[in-house]
C-alpha cells in the first residue's frame, strides 16, 4: 500500500513520476456503503505561523529553519542561509471526507470500516493516509516567547503508520516574523507501535508557562469520543476542527479514548 519512497534517496525524476501517478479524479472513487472520500489537500502542521509548514517526508528525515536567529531589521541573511524551498513530491496529503449530517455515529463507523476494507482495491492514491491525528501543545518558554510542539500520527489502511514532529519557537527579533523550527519524521512502523509511542508522548508535555493543548483529527467524526475538550471550527492549516484543552487532566483521558477508537478500526 505505502512504499518507503521517502525513506531513501531517490533521483528527482522517479520521485516526480511517483507523484504524478497518484493524481486521481475523486469523483470516480465510488465505494458503495462507505463514507465518501471526496478529495485531498496538501498536508500542513496545524501551527500558528505566518507561513505554512508542510507535512513532508524530509530528506534524511529531518528539516530545520533557523532564520529567526539571523534576521534583523533590513536583513535577509536568514532567508539566504535557510531556503524555504519545499519538495512537493515529498509532501504528504491529507484526506477530505464528506460530512453527511444525516448519518449516525454507528453509520459513520460502519461506512468508514467499509472504506478501509476496499481502500487497496480502489484508485485512491497510495500516498494518501486514511487517518491523521495531531496533538499540539503551545505556551511561553522564555520572556513571553511562544513555542509550539506538534506530533502528527499518520495511519495507512495496511496497518502501518508514521510520526511527524515539529518544534516551533518565536524568533529573537521583536516582530518574530522569522521563527525557528525543527521538523523530524519517523520511518514507517506498525500502527500499534506508533499508537503506543504517541500515547507516551502525550504524557510528557513540555512545562511551559500558560501551556494548553489541542487535538485535530482526520476524519473529523472520530472526534466524537472527545468529551472533555472544546470543539472549535477552524480554517487553521486545513484540519477543519480542533479540540482545545487547558490541562492534562482533561487531555489525557480524551486522547487515550481517541487512540482506542482509532485502534479499533485497524487492530482486531
């Protein structure tokens, strides 16, 4: 289902071809009795920032931008030293599902289960995850400077998964236009291993001042198990909704419930 194309150095032309073969007309992806997949968008971390930071299988599994250290008024040294050029062929899309308000939660679950069963036999692109979960914590780390830490769990229907990590810090200049950030990507792993890792990460959140957390999910209907968070509709980085939390006491039970719900679709 999902290859390890991003896990090894590959010539640019084969990478481009691998990307082109995943172009699909989602209007023709019809799986009876399933939740309808209506398209995909270029995946982004749900980060509060001036510019998007894309979900990307970075070369050598890491990427960083330290331009916030070097920028000052009238200077473009940071942009010269740390280019913002992205590799579209390494970017990871996120799925878009049709949100039918007439379906009950059980009908959503049944339709989603059927979609997962037929995913491999359809024309759905093989680089498209079938589920994504983001856990974000943000707060002040020093002198009112804001930091954000995000982990994204990507799940594929053949029961493998990948984790992406982003640490984002406001820069040293007053306007903070050029922050520092560090991105890293795991290799593919069994979904149960990935779920255990992200559950452990949720227990070890940074001790920042005024810290709060949020959860974002694709497909959004999985968020119905999040009883303690405040659901907020947002256009932030194309995730649709987020559930916000102001303490670990509410976050951890909800996050564990979400991981259990996700596990139920893939681990029998």
